[in-house]
C-alpha cells in the first residue's frame, strides 16, 4: 500500500545568535512532514503491515525533502529524528508501525549511513497540535551537543482520519553547547553509541 498524501510541509530553522552571541556558521534544522490518510482510522486491525510499508516509503521521501531544504549533501547531516501524530480516530500503534519496523533503512540510505538509533516520538492530537521531534547525532548517541529537538505543527492536520509523519535533520548541534560529552572529533561511529 502506498501512502495517500494530502500534503507535504517543509520547515527550515536557522539560528544566527543565542544569548547575544553570534552563531557562525548558523545552526540549521529542517523537517519534512507528510499529512497522510490513516487507512485504519476507527478500526482495530491486527496486521499493521500496510502502515509499516508506508513508513518505509515516507522514510526516504521525507529525508530527501529535508536534506534538499538544508541544501547540503546527505552525508553532511549530523543529527536526525522522526515522529508521528495520529488523529483522534487512530491509535498510537499506528504511529509505531510507521516509525519503527522499516522507516530507518531509507532514512539512513538518504544520508549515506547513520549508526545510532533514530530518536522518535509519537502522540495523538487534532489539527494544529504540536509535534516534538527528538534529535540525536546520527552516528554516536553519546554526543551531548546534539541532544535536541524540533517542534512543528500544521494548522489543519492531523484531521481525525489522518496521521502527520515527520523527519527532522540538522547540519550541526545546539548553539553554544557546553555540557560535555563525546566530541564530534572523537566519534568512532561503529556501535551507534560512541
């Protein structure tokens, strides 16, 4: 089953100063969000394979859109995250089916790799509800400078029978990081942790 997409929305955020200090180069984040029909809205369905396939489809599409929005090569992405918001006639398991079994492979494919788990969140809400997309370094979870998040919302989504699906990426960590942890220069990228 292919996703029935009502619309795709792309967000780009560029932080140029923080606490009166210039951020040079700016910290940039992008999120690509698809508003899709939930084929199982209002129904209990044991087999969620159709949503798993939709997650795989959207993983590549949304990651490519987010990378294009930042105007960088996929392998220059430093952090990633994913999230889904189901409308009132859906269930959290619908979001889980999209986000977890198969979405990661096409995301990593569009980025030329990624050893760390892709942070995720899922929730239920109505049109205009805020979706927080957690972010973490794509190759090493212990890089604290990249523990972050991006907030998105779409005014008219999700409707009761829709799901909002998002991928977010960054070209850097938080502005002015100073809480320690593994430095980017020390990443080995083998176990997803360090």
